[in-house]
C-alpha cells in the first residue's frame, strides 16, 4: 500500500469530520438524554455537562478549522471548484459556520432547536460529500 500526501490530507479531513459530526451524534443521542434524566440544569448532571460541552465545543472548532483548510487544499489540488456537489457542500458549510457562530457567540444557554439544526446541516454535508 502506498500513501501520498493527499491521502494523509484526506484522512485528516475525514477524521475531523468524524469528530465534528460523530461528537454531535454522541452528545445528542447519549449525553443529553442522560443529562435530562438526571434533572438537567437543576440536577447533579449539570456539573459534568458544562465541561463536556465546552471541551467538545473547542474540539469541534479545531476540527472545523482543519476541515476548512484541508477541504480548500483538496478542492484546489483536484480542481473541484466547478463541481455542483462541492458548491452545494460549501453552501451547507457556510450554514454550519453561521449556525455554530450563533450558537457559540449569540445564544444564551443551550438552544435545542439551534443544536438540532447544526446536526442536521452537518449530516447533510456528509451526504452531499459522498457525491464528490
């Protein structure tokens, strides 16, 4: 098996996508239900939920930065800028960045509708990316 630098860049891109989307799924499907079952903000789970959410938030922002850098590099190297799927994906990425910025900087506390929109948008990005 022979790997070149672009294989490594693709691997890094996919790893960061897995962290970004997989983390959202894990939090939505496993962590949040336990948090709610233990009383939410009023219960003992609040002490561990806040640090988990903050840590994941920083990891997500780092993954998003790497996704942008590796995605731009691959689109340029493989001349994908005119591909319809890439343009749709970029539009969805723009939506994800905007929603994430509102979530991080604008929303006070947890906003379940906003979090759900970010997750759905992220899943749509993965779906569209399969066409590339």
